[in-house]
């Protein structure tokens, strides 16, 4: 019984640290997404590593192309409505590495429901988190 109590006391701080780390990563990603939605492209690009691999619906893009796209895309997105569903899940692989999966559905200007899944891999350094990989798949629902 004492060993169980000691084990639980040792695990609680570790679990709290993982939860805090997940929350930290979620906050970074939500800030990056908000900046993209609001057209703060300087912030979006600043969160991307120099060596990022970026795939938007199977098209490879450079940081310069992402910057140009961010500055030219019409806002608000889609039909200007809130997403129908939107789930962001952070996963920590280690102290300085994690990834997020965003699974959401939204309605476009033609009233079609679009399903999009975005996966981002993040690396933490002394200067903060930076995105090292981005992959998005966009599929109209039937």
C-alpha cells in the first residue's frame, strides 16, 4: 500500500507536467491559427521553421508561397460562418517535440460541407515553438 501511495505521488507531478505541456502546445497552435484567420501573416511565418516541409492538399509549398497565400486569401474563410465542428488535439512526443491534429468541418460559399484535417509538427527551442511540418487534406463531403 505504501509503495502504491509513493508511486502515485511520484507520477502526479509528471502527469501535471504533460498536461501543462499539452496546454502550452495547444495555446501556440491556437495563436498561430488566429493569426492566420486575422491575416497576421508576419506572425504566421515567424512560427514556421526555416526548414519546414509544407503540404497543402498534396501541393508542396515554400515559406514564401505560404506567405503570399496568407496575404492574398479572401477573409473571412468559406461562407464566413463558424466551423460546424472543430477539434484540436495536441500530442507530445518529448519535451521539445509535439504535434497537433485539427479535424474540422466548415461550409463553403456554395453551401458545401468541407472536411479538413491539418497535422502540424512542432519543435521547441530556446526561442519558443516553431512548426517544422504542415500537412492539410481538404475533402468536400458528399
